[in-house]
C-alpha cells in the first residue's frame, strides 16, 4: 500500500493526504514547487522522475490512515 508521507522531503512543507504532492517509484515525496523548480523533476534519492500522488478516498483513508513519520531533514 502506498505510504502517504506527511511532508516534502526537500523543504518540509506539510502535505496532507489530499494535497498536491509528487512521488517517485520509491515513494519519495515532494511538493510540486520543489519538483518543478530546483529539482527539475529528478528525484535526488533515486534519480527517477515523479508522478502526482493519488488521493486516497476518505473511507479508505479512515481504514488505512496516512503516515505521520516526517522525512524532512534540515
């Protein structure tokens, strides 16, 4: 199951489950401003590209909540 991470790994911006976020195939998670700007659509962790993170429907979000583990490291 997709790990809905709560923050951008580059800038720390909050990314709630319904936010516009980008993920790579390893589920590295970033905000669109970081991906489209300085990262130029290349994941710094794996070198891959990004896709828009899907939105988990509310009923499924209640059953399988988003992660609370933050990945931003200042």
